[in-house]
């Protein structure tokens, strides 16, 4: 539903902020549906987010391949997912 950064890993994305959002992937029948994917996104600020999905889906993927992805995660809820957070090379 939400993709942040460059999936080719060519550049970094600094300073992404998102708050007070509900992301619902339950209507998606595909197992590849994800609530949020971030590629090489530094100093993310995700606050008061609510993710709702299916048991065959991933709520959030943080992919820091080639650098890192991370930041502040405050008051976020993930429900129903088989995998809540998939962290790849977040250092």
C-alpha cells in the first residue's frame, strides 16, 4: 500500500514521517500484499499507525540493503499478519 524509497537501492531516502493512519490489506487476496515497504529510508518517524492484514501477508518490510533503514516507531499496531515486521539489513 505504501512504498517509501528506491527499490533499486541507488539512493537513500532521509527523513520520512507518517502518523495517524490506518492501513488495511485484508481485502487484498494476494500473499504479496504489504502495508508498508521502506527501502534505504533513514530516520523514519512512524507514529500511531494501525496495520490490519491477513495471516498470509507481511505488515511492514524494512529493507536497508546497501545502507540501512530505521528510525523511530511509536504507538504502532500490527494485527492479523503472518509476519508483522520483516527487517532486511537494517543494521
